[in-house]
């Protein structure tokens, strides 16, 4: 479980194909305090630490994970990182599972006042789960949806990226055409499931 509050920006040092895809990620964490088997969200994807050094850790990506995520798993790629939530930690964002629901496409990233306006086209299947003033996670970052504009090819969500968020995450470097990981609010996911079952029972 995570909160969507990024605690480091790491960088992929190496990618190795060995059945699954193994990534070695350099970071600023004190790895002495990170156990093997711990969970770290990498660009919003919950992954398990399988090896580590003083300033790096390794994770394995299954073929299933690769097929459902953006093509960001390459050497040199910067990744938003967040360690798993501990009991008693401050919940500064919202409840984030680290399970990506879809890949969105950045349509525009433009300055607006002192911040940035980010417009992202998300998959049509996620349309029922995005709403104005609701929560969404983009590449692991907890954000509030400002606007939703429905189109035939999927909803476009409008987000406000403040200067602090732009500077301490990878979101500040996004540009039109980039792909991002989208995780819907876990409450919306459960409500959607309940609604689907309610119709099945009625039928």
C-alpha cells in the first residue's frame, strides 16, 4: 500500500533479460533499512526488491507487467519511487495500490499561472472511474483531477502540477506524446465492481 507521495526519483542503471526482466535501479534510499522482499512503487508499479547494494536495488518485471505498462523500462529512465506505507505513517496523498489500471497518453503540458496544466487521454474503460475533484495516480504521483472531457477515444483528464511536484517527480519533464501509468482511486474501483454485480443480480 502506498500514498502517492514520491520520496525519491531513481534511475534505471541496467536492464537484464533473464526469463523475467530484471531492473537495477539507483536511488538515494538508505538501503540498509530496506529488506529483500520489500515493496517499492516504481513509476506507480508495485515491485519487489530481489537484490540490493548501498545505493541501488533490483526488481523483476514479469512479462505480464511489461505488457500492461508503458515502455519506460530502459537504461537511463528516471522513475518516481515510493516505499510501502507503514502503520502510523502520514497519509498525505490517497490510498494507492501500485496496480496500474491503464496507460495514458499526454496530450499537452503547458504553463498555467505559476503551475503546469497536464492533459492526459486515458483508456475508455477507465471513463466511469475518473471524476472532477476525484483522485488519480499518474506514474505513482497522487493528484486531484480538475476536469474530465469525454471523447470517443476516451476521457481526457486535466491536472494541475504545482512547481514543487514538478521539481521532485518526473512529471515536470513530461511532454505531449509521452505515455504514463494511470491508477484509478481504489474506492472507485470497488464501487464499480459493486455496481456491476448489482446489475448481474437484477438480471
